[in-house]
């Protein structure tokens, strides 16, 4: 079998390294920090040192292991004396040899052997990434295919640019589908634009199918239009339906509603079912109008009617309050009966305004703490109280409700070592999306967490996402853990809301490098970060109360003031959820002015065209929802 070109020849290294060394001039004498001396040629490669020993072996060690390097200087090894190799260094050399052997096995004729080697490499962890990256850069297509899976399993963020380049390389088409899966596994939401562009432009059905699966699993609003289009593509319809099962985001509505009048009767009925699946209390007027419009078309009309029951069942109180605004007397009377059965004053009027206090009470936004595995419940309750105190304005004008979930979030893991934060966050974000009033879910675990790019992660999150908070590294004393957890949660909340890192080193929102840094942080945000937090929480609260247009206006104001692409995108999504295509178009044009990445402009142009079509469709059928005229009382 031909060895990999970058492989260390260590089959006989143990014997060779303790044998007398031949003199080869010129050479360097390398003195390690443990006092050992090696004779050979030294090449520095970043934080690594490659030593080509006189005996023929090549060592790759950490640069910091070298205490001194003397060019052509005298050394005991030059006189033919033996070099003593420590057990630790030998173990590292042998481990690297095993990795090189496994990389070679990725070109074995047997697929079973290749898959076995792939699985073994995935278990080697981050310490082998330099070897894996080198093999990936120089390997054969078969090796690179398997190494894509290995890099995805390990979560190597440094490989994302190279994998993205492969996805855009027409000469690497055989790797494109695997590259899509790898990017989704490693980088998630940060590569949604790249994957959406690939979905739109690729001619390969297998590649587009993988894009649909990844984007659907990520529940990516940026891809909403293109996933809706995939539902109508014969090659992609089945995987698109499977990938979007359970995705209840009304950001899909502007792109699904016009399809009620397109295609076969069965296709239109499926479109009606999708409309029902993503409706919220903000869309009662639209649903009521659709029921009237399609009452004579049995397949479509029949698929729309369950929307009333869904609003009643999935949105307690608020759904019935909004259904009081329906045009159908039967729907209004049923909603009023449901509300009166729960109220002390059963003589209350029949309009949504009469039940506004109940609506407000049912849509109070919350920060939810959830135990991920065995966690001290008393500590969770203490953390909830501390966070409520930290986030409350001194004058009482602003506060955040913090709840401790009664549910235990289970994260199955049979592997030793830290939990994969990607799996934890996936579970937490499912919890967050299932509860509209859970503005953020913070999963607290006693286990260590690992995340792509980090061997140990304290509180991984993303802008708009849930938070996983590990107590593992916060100390051994209960008081210290509690104090640090409070500040760590504030730090992660700022990241999750899209607040830029603070320059004040005492603010919890400033950059965090180690658990010890938390000791110098305040238990409250600085004035600047507190104002930003309050403003963003109010926008999230509007969305939690289904006042999507109000949330969009807040986000758009923040985006324009702060020149923030993230908040500009969120504003566009809010307007789409509010079924206000013209406002969404204006916001997407603002996004286009900020985001100059190649390919993004064309994607936005297509979205604008689709929103223009949605606006015409809503206007023609008089099905646009009424703008919200009432906001939550603060």
C-alpha cells in the first residue's frame, strides 16, 4: 500500500530513535523543554515544529515544546549517542502514526474498511485536526469524501472556507452533496446563505436535496421562499415536505398563500393544509376571509376549516380572543363561549377589545431555564431569581419574567467526554420554537460541552437561538458556581439577542475568554447594553404576543440606527410573518444595501418578486390581516 506523502515513517521509529544517530551536516540540535536533544532539520509551521531527524523519521510537535534550537552546534547525538524519548512523546508519535494509517485506509478497495477507518478517525478528536486537514487538502476524491464526514463529526470550523470552496468548484461535483451536509453539521445557521444559493443554482438533484434537508432542519427563515418553491418541484417535493414537517413559522405564509390558486386540486389542498399549519392568532382575519373565498371548493375549503380548531387548541385564550374578529357568526360564538367558560365575569362583551386583559396575560414573554440532565433544582431557582433581579430596571419600568421549566430536557449521549453542544442546542431550540412566549430558553447542564471550534464551551449560542450553559467549569464551591452562572447567563443572553460585545470589561456582555474572567464582571449590564437589551426584549415581546408588525418596526429602527444586518434581517422576517409584503420588500432592500456578499443580491431580488406577487394576491382577495393597533401594556 502506498503511504500518504505527509506520513511520519514510524513503523520502526521506536527502535530508530533510541539507536545511535548518524551525523548529517548541516543539521540542527533541538533541545526540548524536558532536556532531551534531537538532531535534525527544523521547519516552523505556525504553532507547530516539523523535525526531520537524521534517522529518517519526521516529528511534528508543538512549537512550545522546543526550549532551544542550535544550528550546526555540538550535540551528544552527533557523537552517536542515543536519544531518550519520553513515554508521553512516544505515545503522541504512535497516535499520529495510527491516524496516518487510518487515512491510508480511506482508499481501501473495501467500503467496509473505509467506513471503519472513517468512524475511527471521527473518534480521534480535535488533536488530530492538523493531520486531517493536510490529508483533506492533498487526498484523493475518495479520501476527501470520507474526510468531509470526519471533519463534520469533529466540528472543525477552520475547514469551513475550504469546504465552501469545494461546494463552488465545478470540478469537485462528486463532493458537493457531502460538502452540503458537512457545512450544515459544522457551521449551521452561519452558512444558510451559501446553502440557499446552492439550492437555487445547483443542477444536481442530489445536491439540492441535501440543501433542502439541511435548511429545513435548521428552520432557516432566509430560505423560506426557496423551500416553499421546493414543495412544488417534482424532484424535491417529497424531501421538502419531510424536512418542513413541524416547522410552524408564519414566515412561510407569503410564499404559500398564492399557491392556493395554482396546480391540481390535490396540490391546492396540500397548500391549504400548509397554510393552516403555520397560522397564528395574527392571521385570523386572513383565515376567515379564506374560508369564505373557498367555501365552494370542497378540497381547499375543507383543508382550511381545521385552522379554526388549531387556533383554539394551540393558542389558548389568545386564539379565541382573536377569533372574535372572524366574520363567521359560528366561529365568533364558539370562541366567545370558550372564553366565558374560563372567565369569572361571563357577561363580558363579544369583541377582542373586551378581552384584551386576558390576551395580554396569556402572551407574557418569558425567559425559561430548563435542566439538561441532572441539575440541582435549588440552583436553577436561585439563578432564575438572580437573573430577574439583574434584568429589572432600578425604577421598575422594565422587568423580565424568568421561569424554571418543570420539564427535564434529556440529551441522549453514549459517548464519553463533553456533550456535543450542537445536539443540545438543537433540542433546546425545538423547545423554544414550540412555545411562542418562551423568548429564550436557557438549558443548564452539569456536564461539560464541546462546540465546533472549542474543545470546551461555556455557553454556546447564536443570534436568535437558545442557550446551553455548562456549570462544569464554573468552580467547585456552590457560591462561586452560582455567582459565575448568573454573569455567564447575562453574557450569553446578550449574544443571543444580537448585542455586540461591550468594550467595558466589567460588563457581562464583554468578550469572555475563561471562567475566571466572570469574577471581574458586574451582575448587571452597563447602561448602554441594558438599553440595548430592553429595546430588543420589547421587540421579542411584541413577536411573542403575535404583534409581528410592531416587532418589525422596532427591529427596523434598531437596524437602521446600528447598521446591523442581523436586525435588518429579523425586521424583514417580522414583516413577512405579519403578512405585510410591501413593508417586507422595503426591509429586504435595506438588507441588500448592507449585505454585499456574492450571490446574495440575486436571492433577495427573487424574494422581492415573490413578495410583490403575494401583495397582489392579498389585495385582490382582500385577505390581508389588519395591522395591530394595540400593543402590550408595559
